[in-house]
C-alpha cells in the first residue's frame, strides 16, 4: 500500500536521496522497485530514539543520518505515517534539520459522525503528500520490480525441480494476516483438486511464516499432497510469481504482490472492504463475499477461468 506513495515521492523529487524506515522483510522489495536509496529497520534501537523527547541526536548518531555535513546534503523533508499525539516525533525530526515535517495518519481519520471515509489506502497515503507538492499524477506510473537475473534463474530452476517449467500452473496462497480473512481450507482444497480438470493447471501452494495452520489443514485434506514452497523471501517470491499463469489468494501481501507483478490475480475478500484494501494491477478481479465461508468453489473456479481467458 505504501509503494505508490514512495513512487510519487520519487517522481516528484527524482534527485533527492530517499531513506526509508520500515519493516525489514519488505526492504528488498522496495529496493527492487528502486524506491529507496537507503533502508533503516524500524526495529532498530536508533529508530526508537525518535519517539522519546530529545532523541534526535541519538538517532542521528546511531543511524548515521545527519542533517548537514561534508558528505551529506541537508535533510529536505521527513514523512511519517503514524500517530504522534504529543508531537515528540515531529520535534525530533525538526531537530534533525528537516525543512518540512509531515506527520499523517496511516489510515483516513474517522469523521464527525464516526465514519471512516471509504478511500483506498494507497490513495490515502498519496493524498497525505499534498503539502509537499505531490499529487495523484506523480503516482500514476506503474511500479516496476526489476528482479535480478540471478533470482530469475533461481526461480526457473526451482520451478523446473517442481516439474512446473513449461506447464500451466496457478499460485495458491491459503493464508493472510488474520484467520478471519481466509477462505475455508475445505473449499480451497476443492479448488486445488479441480484445477487440472477445470482450467488445465496445476497448483503451487505458497506457505509463509504466518500460514502454518492454514497450510497444515489444507495438506490434511489433499492426497496426494500439492506442490508446495515455504517461506520464500519477497524477492524470490516475486521471481517465482512472474512465471505463474494466475494467482488465487485472500486479502494478503502476496496477493498484492502478484497483482503488482501483472499476473492474473483473483483476490478473495470477506470481512475487509475491497474499496479500501483491494490489490491493484492490470489483471485483477476481486470476489467480495462476506461471509467467505459461503463462497462456493464453483464461483471461484469460474472467475479464475475468466481471468485466464483474458488477453
């Protein structure tokens, strides 16, 4: 969700070096998209100092970030998508020398009647950058992930070992960040079993660190077990997904990644609102069916077949 805002900053300030503070797992993905020049892990001790009074000097020393110096240009702007009720973060960023400090909520604020606007999260984040002169036009260009040749070769070798090279296959991700967002595994198992006869494709199940329960339940319902890959780092997952004929998954990070890579992506949404959280890409279809337990495999298979028929 953050990548379009980073891309907009990059487009608006193409010559400004961009240092990103964020989740360590996502850092390689941001680097593949060439949207940051430097990365600092959000869990680093240096970052924690930004949230305590007078912590700017500590952050600057530990992170090696100085507002001025013989080898570093002045800090032009600082953007933080988070809460800052006491203004501590803002003051520390100002003390680091930022000419412009923008602290904005990561989600749209609740209105006067207790209703949160139904704006897509990516659009919201881009919209917070207006005071920096950044607009929607700056975020209009598609984000490209340049997978290194070594990763692409490794992905092809992995798929060859699995027997998928040269065959039609669909990536299937059974998990998400919350079990409440997952399509029931018994229905997903039916989908996996019927993929060869309905769309002429094999299934490759993707298992991440948070998917152990969902994957275990899925494997218990399938004999023989489906092809499976576990815990691929995001760049390797991106390299593998580039070879997929299609992707099926819940409201999850891999679903957004598949969509961004331009793969035909079928996203299954239940409790979350696709108006806010839908993946974006050139070939995306969202099935919003709360409760997800009532979404029939036939509906998903028909939608997938339709995606595969599209040029």
